[in-house]
C-alpha cells in the first residue's frame, strides 16, 4: 500500500498490531470509506474515539482497516486494489 500515490499511513510503531489508519491526499476519508463500502470492502472512518489526539495532530478523520486471524491475503489485496481504483477515480 505504501506505493499508492498520496497514501499516508498514520503510525509506524514497530509493534503495531492489525489496525491500519490511513489518509489519501485529496480524498476525504468519508468519501474513501463510502466508495470502498460500495465495492464490498468494510472499513471505518472518523476519529475512532481519539478526537482530542487527532485534533492536536491536525487530523480531522482517517480511514481504518482492521485485520484479524480470519482475514486472508486475498482480502488485503482486494483492499489495496479498491484504494488504487478510488485514487484513479480522483485523478491520482
């Protein structure tokens, strides 16, 4: 996902768990979430119960993908392809 144009992952802790919060330049997180939903890809958008911290960091909201032991690599690939498709729709 790191080579998707304009994509920025928030947080890079070495012991990071299975949650990825991200933004894509020029695409509002709610738009990203809605379009991914239309593709059958479930993500969350918003401030994820961290509004004071996000406000301090100057981040209005993010898109968050969560993975668990039952997710497959194919599902991760589908998420990446969905994000790339949406970036393309917005001219990226």
